């Protein structure tokens, strides 16, 4: 079985149609956050396609009275992926298909660069693993949104348009508007430049992983750590290997490095309420 995340928008309806032409053992999952008054139309489009083609559809309705404080996109993503993960397990799926395309790749990469984050990969990967699911994005290097919409119109397939995507209320929407000024040739050049940068980042990531494994084999010794070339990255990897929800600013990582390198071989460092990093006889532990 294959799980598809389908919103009713052009990208996911295109992916649903193309996938259904190749295989019939698919499960469609859609989430209605009820943030927009007309979001029910998106769901109805998905329902209509699935009913017409005898496709299993699972719909998650979020109470519109629910208040999404803070980062809505981040919270919506968690709700969505928790739902996907439950269905993935329920139907014993091979992989999850998502409809990210070339414009999505560019938008994400630009957002990452402007946030001054330093990931090991800019943009969106064609394949990766999230919450125990193999996630595949077959359109991410194949189609621009314009191409998708043109083909849907040619096929006379229904799709919904989320008008909030045109509003400059999210950073991604602002970047999307900027990219509209570029030709597809110009966007392809940008994509190729980013992919080349990702190749170089992959080399660095491999070196960091090798260092981290060496440190791990020596029980996270402070002596071994003192000789590591990539100290910041190793600390980030170490903390998130145990606690993925701990936010690590550059300042906090530097403080942890100072803690590890201090001559005191037995001490503790408060990471967040109730969670300490301990140093016992020169070895790092959480208990």
C-alpha cells in the first residue's frame, strides 16, 4: 500500500491522478484545518475523486474553534504528520507520497538561507525518513507549479486554490511572490546552484558523522572531544540524539562546549527544566 498526502490543491491532485494511473493500492489522507471558511471545498474535491475511482480516503477534521497560537505552519505540520504516521502504520504502507515540486524546493532553500540556519541540505529532499515513514517526493525535481496547473487544466481535473497562499502573511508567501519575477530557466539555474552546494555540504556532513561516531565509541569523553574539528555540530548531534525537542541557540552550544572542555571532570549543565547534562569522570551522560 502507498499513502498519499492530498490537500485538494493542484500539486497533490496532480500527484494523486498520476499515481492512480500507475497503481491502485493507494490510501489518500487529507486534513481539513478549517482555518478558511471555504476549506470544505478542498476536501470535497478529494472525496469526489476518491469516490469516483474507489480509492480509500481518510479525512482528519480539525475543530475550527481550536486556537493555533504561535507558529501555525509548524503546529499544522505536526498534526498532519502524526495523522500520516498513524495511517502508515494502520495500512502497513511502503512509503508516503507528497507533492512538493521545484518551486517548493526553491522557496524552502531561500527560507533556510535567509534564516541564517546552516543545514546539511538546502531545499527539500526527494526521499527521506520522517517519524518512521519513508517519504518520497516524485515531483520535487521534475515539475514547476505552472506545468502542473497547465496539465490539470488540459486533463480537465478539478483542484482547489488556497487564496491565503497569495497573501504576504507568511514568509514563504513573500518568497513565492519574489520567485514569480523569475523565468523557469533562471529558477533552474538557482536549483542547480543549490544542488551543487548540497553536494559540498554532504562531504562536510560525512566528516562530522565520522567524528561523532569516533567520539561515541569513546563514551563521549571530554578528552576526545577536545580534539574534534567540528565541536558545535557534534554537540548539536549529541544533544538531539537524546532530546530532539531541546532548542539549541549558538550561544547555548558554545556554553555546552565550555562545560565539556572545563577542567572539572565531574559536574552538571542545565539544558532545560528538569533535564541535565552530566559529566562524570570526564564522560558525558544524561543520568
